[in-house]
């Protein structure tokens, strides 16, 4: 049996409605056990130009083996040409939370 490798996946969306559509899909597909939404201001370079936009950051609690399916789901629902989808490995956490997290996912 593979070792459980919890991960946090950071995703951005241009609006709360789109973020919630993405988050709900991740939950329904059991690719995330929990999603959180935060307003954020982003500055970035796009096509050689410095841009600044208000965005919604989605923090999805997941597992490393589900990352490819998460990317596919986000790309299908995102209006961005190049959505931020970053996976950060989790090196620790409370045992009860990590057990709950694992039980919620489609592993």
C-alpha cells in the first residue's frame, strides 16, 4: 500500500463564482477534502507586461497522487489560459486531521 502523502494545492481564479465552481468540483470528485477561498491581489508578468489583478486563491487539502486529476479538473473549469496550480507537500500535521483528510479522498 502506498504511503499517504498529504499536499496543499494552491489555485487562482478571477472571481469568487469561478473559484467556488472549481472548489465544488474538487470536493465532489473527492480530489480535495477541504477547500478555502481567500481574496488576494496578484502582480505578475503576462505576455511581457506587468499586470495586477484581484483574484481568489483556492487552497485545496489533498494528496500527491491526486494532483494530475486535480490539474485536469481545474483546467477544464478555469477561464484562465494558464491557471496557477501549485502543489506543496505537507511534511507534518495533527494525526487526527491527517486521518480525516485521508478518509475524505478518492484514494
